[in-house]
């Protein structure tokens, strides 16, 4: 789908969409529990649906009605190999692989988009070390076999917090106690905190240590009965930057005390307002790199985004695609190995952007139209990965959206 958008008249109030990060975690915990759980989830996305259907294939009966999931666990899959489809959701894949291993569920996992190319090491090697067999990196489908044993696991903290979360979900299900040692600095720590919060809500005990975590084995996930997935700060960041660029848009339904790391968008934008030459460390908020690049276009002076090497392995190489977006709009940017240097405040114009299948490119380009004028976006349907109603909300807020192909 191709759209041409203009956001110069955006104004009003929009409700926050459901946090897909929290929805993933609550669905997983509910599927592993002994009793049914109702999960409030006002908005679905392709990534949430990927986790839903994978869990349904392996662990639970799941239905969705009137803004809520009903998750009813069933007996775990037998030794027969099951087929599941993770779509393009990296969270779904990296969370579920250790869980499948812990439950001894053999699976062939279909992967789409760039997902076959996104790294699984060192998680893959740790799972193999403790009793499992995984097909080679890049295999599609990816085969998972064997049963995970308890042990002393080690992961680097700067590769992917999703690997850590995956083991934290899985290791309580093993018979014996385990440890998980984190080497180096833990990046995206807030996402691990979200996992620990969800685990605690379902009665799982994880003990923090000086070097990582101690995980007692033989635990049982216990349903809280009902639980709500909170609003999504990652999606709200687009509207927060919209306001930063001069369009009066407010977002409702966000928790100010949220554990979501992307809540930092408010502090980062305040820093950009007050510091002429601003340096932003993106290590703990990698999903913000694209939309902060757009914010930097509207900021006088120089903005440096650093510690962002990991975003090259997302749905697109987000440093390269951020730089391409900026140049298309007439901005000046220097692409570094692990970041960007953006010269803001210059004369800008609209242009044509290829979203390259990356939802955050499509939405960031649309927000850029607040200061750039008409922007044409090829592959605009990619927004559905995290925010299916984005174009509807953009129009509801007074933005212009011209569809050049049939609406999805």
C-alpha cells in the first residue's frame, strides 16, 4: 500500500494502543499457567497475533472478544513435531524457543521478513549446551528439538534482552535450579524488568544476584485470573514527537510509572529542547532511533545518536534507513558505525520513502510530514506490525492520507 500524507494540521487527542511488549509477556505466562486467564488487550497488532497463534499451536486455547483474551491452558504437546509461525516477530521467536525447549516440545518454526537473518547466538549455543538441538542460523523453518536441562547459563548483556527474557520464562519450568549470568552491561534492561514483573504476577520467583539471576526450578505458573496489558509508550512516541514538532497532539491511557523503557521519550525530548547540541544514548531505547531522528530534523543544532549498533539488525538496518529518510527530506546526516549525527533546523521538503517492510519507518516518515509537507510512503501497510490503526488515527487527528492503492 502506498500513501501520501501531510501532517501539518494534526491536532487533538488519541488513545494509546496496547503495549505489544507487555501483551507478549502476559500471553506467554497465561499459556503456561494451570488455570485460565483473562487479559485486557484493547488493540491487536501483527506481532501480538503471532504470539497468540504460536501459543495456541503449542500450549493453550486462546480466544479474543471485546478487547480481551481468554487463555485456557491445555496439556502440553506430545512428542509429535508441531508447526508454528512467528511471522516477523523477533520477540515471539526469541521468547518461545527456550520455552519450547523447557517443555520438550519439538517444533518447526516458520520465519518471515528479515527474521531468519536476525541473530540467535549466543542463546542458541546455550540451549544446545543444555540438551537441545536447533537447526543452523538462517534455517527456515527453524527446527527445535530436545528438552532443556537446568544449569548455569551465561549470556552477554549487550546482544538482546529478548534472549534473557526467553530463559527467564523457561528455566522455572526445568526440574532443577538454574543460574543466569549476564556478562558486560545489560542493555534494554527495562524490557527484562517487564518480564520479571509479568513473571511475578503469575507467581514465578526469580532472584536477582550480583551477576544476574538465580532461578528455582520446578515452579508453576499461577493465573491471577484477570490482568490488563498497559498502553504502549513505543507507539505513543510517534505522537509525542508530533507534539514536539509543533502539532498539538496528546496521548491518553499511558502509565506514568510504567516499566517500559520507551517512557524515556519524554525526558529525551525535553533534553533536545534545552540542549543545542544534544547527545542521545539509545542503548536502552533502541526502538526510538527512527522517530528521534525525525525529532532531530526539527531541532536547531546538532543531535548525536549513539550506542545504536544493534538497530542495524531490526526489521531494517535502522541506522541506514534513518539516514535515508533524513536525506530524502533535505536534512543533513552522517551515518556512523553505531549512530548518527544529524544537523537540524535546516530547510526541509517532502519526498518519497520506501518503508522496506519496517513499521517504524512508515510511521516515522508520516510524522516527518508535520514539518516537511507531503510525504509519499511505499509499503505503508507495514505499520500493522505494531499499530494497525495508525493511518486511521492519523486521519482522525486531522492529517491528510491519500491512498494510492486499495486500502487493506
